[in-house]
C-alpha cells in the first residue's frame, strides 16, 4: 500500500491593513491544514499545506506600492522563496487599487499571488485554499496521475488525455502537402521553433529531455474525404470523422517506430486544390475557430487553407508562405493540452498573469512536477511488483548483482522521493523519482533476464528435441539390442545344466 504525503510550503504575507479581525494568534504563526485525496483502498494521498502567516517586510511593502498588480508581482519576485513547489500569497487590503473591481486574486507567473483580504480568517482561508490548489495540485490532477497505475481508482476526465511521464519526448513538426503540383509551400520552421517552441521546452527541460525535428511530406492525404457544402461552397470535416483522419497519415510519419520515447506529432495540412477551402466542424456542426484538432497522447493537426488565386489563369504551382505565428500559437496550445497544462476551471474572480513567451508559469511547471513525481513512484512500484512476480515463476533464474543493485537503488530512490514529498522538497523529490524510474526499468529490461523470459523450459525442450531425435534413434536401438543380448546370455547357462 502506498501512502503519499504531499507537503506544500505556503507563506501568507499580510500587507498593512489586511489582517482579518479574528487572527488565531499574533503574527507570525504556523498552521498546518491537511486534506485526504481519495484514490482507492490501497493508495492514500494526504495533502499538507504548511502555512506560515507573517506580515510584510519593509521591502515587500515598498513593492506592493506599485501601480498595477503585474508590477507589484514583478517587484516581489526577487524577495520570495523561489524553491520549486513553494507558494507565497500576499494579502492586500480590501480597498487595494492593485486588484480590479470584482477580482479577488491575481496569480503571478512565478510562484506568488495577490489576494484581497477578507473580513474574517475562515473566509480568507477558503480563498487561500482554492488558490493553493490551483497553483499546486488538485485531487483530480493527482488521481489522474495515478489512474493508469491504480487499477480500481476512478480515473478523472484528464486521465486518458495527458501524456505519461517519461524521461524524454520527441517532437516532430510535419508539413503535409498532398498537392505539390498546385501549391509550392514554404514554412520557416527552424526560425519558428527557435522563436516559439524553444522557450517553452527550455522551461520544461527540468521535466524531461526534448528533441525536435521537422519534415515535409508530399502526396500525403488525410484518411477521410471531406464533404462538400453548397451553401458555403467549401469542404467540411465533421468531428466524428476526425479519428479516421490520422491512420493513413501515421503510416507516412514513420518516426515513432524507432523511438525510445513518446513522439508528439504536430501536422500542418495544406488541403489539395480540389478540396479547398477545408473547414473542421465541432460536434454541433459549428466551425472550429482554430481549424485544428488534437488527439490525446498523439499530437495535433492544423488545417491551413491557401487563398485561391484572383485570376483563374494564374500559373501553378502557387507560391505559399505559411504564417508561422498563427500556426505556432495553435501548436503551443495543443502542446499544453497534451502535457495536461490546460487551465483548471477557475472561479471568475481569479485573474491569471500571462506567462509570456515562456508558455507556462513557474507554478504550472510545479503542477506538472507534483503529478509526474507521484506517477513515477507509482510506476516504480508497478514495475518492481511485475518483476518480482515474474521471477517467482521462473525456477532456474540467476539474478546478477547489477540487476539486484538496480532494484535496491530503485527502492531507495522511490523511498527518498516519498520522504522529500512529505517534507515539501519538490525538486529533489522529482529528481529521486526519475532516478527510481530509470533504475526499475533497467532492472526489468536487463538482457540477462530477457532470454529467460523468452525461453521458458518447455520451449527449450521444443527446440532441442527435434535436434536430438535423429541422433537418439540409433543409440536407443543399439541400447535395446544390448539389453536383449544380456538377457539371452543370462538364459543360456541354465540350458547347459
């Protein structure tokens, strides 16, 4: 049975004039709030919010004098605890001009938020609790991380959508031009990756290694013929036909077969001239504004329509320059979805600061790390359990020292990750969980064990018996002859008498 304890260090900092009427005791004081996250009978997860309530320092007070929430958060950033997984909440007076009318919290792009004071401590607490969950983990994000590993847990709606935790990911951008006779397409993919994708991957490099490549595929068509719509004189792909679009394209992509890591495919599809313009419809038959769709754990496709030439006599192929900013915006949104960085359903009185070109806020990165750490530990437990069950079944097994040491290392690292989670050290917990996952996989896939898995005893007999039979026949016949002769000899002397 796994018992996870996830501790989140939260500093609640009161600006002058923001202290509720009924503080528990004089500032500073500590207070621990615990919550059970129900997963299943064998797995329990407790989230502990270790709250430190204190008042602002002179520097923090000066930073909060800024004109806007954005400037205040930027000025506070160098003054706060930058440890992964830790949060700082600045409570500002109810009348503070930093927060617009009707907004009760402003979530910064680092690990802090501004919260409007509430009259009483319980009212403030419920506001803080909502915020800390948004910025660290919710019950659904943790159960989603455990859903594949925990058989009788109830998977949430996100469980099947998010990518599994992995040490690396391969990202492939493909331009599909099914009609090169009509369209001569140019896309500045290298520049676009450097400009839009790299900042996001740099931020995610803590989570995993990424490799990016791109390709252009000619004559690659979608697996579904779009329906012509007379009214709009355009072609339509309906939502229910989208799953069938991917298969024939998948065969042409060809990258995932040789890959060790999960591959994310982002396809830019230029419809052929005979099917232009092509629009995607949602389930209700309304056009999809991005003209794109994504497939969970696989990637996304953007359909990019080329404007028909003004004069019918225009020479083909048409020269097309892809507007990369528009396309990359959609691809990055799909990347966020695949990593489960889609925004939680937030109450309308919460305002989020845009993370800018980094694509994700620091606290969103932490959110990913909380989920991946828990998932890695659960994966290690599953892998080692499978290994143990397997070794039980094989009688004549010899476990080499290096396999044993990998198993010990995996167990020790997983235990260390659990301890670090319980003390609120997210970064070292994640690193330890990664080491544990690596060691458990090394043990499981060790070559010295593999041949035993693939050649059980009955298989050995099946292989060797046909080889030995031809040799065995003359030996058995001569043995039978010898036995007959000895019997004969034993009988003969009795006759002489």
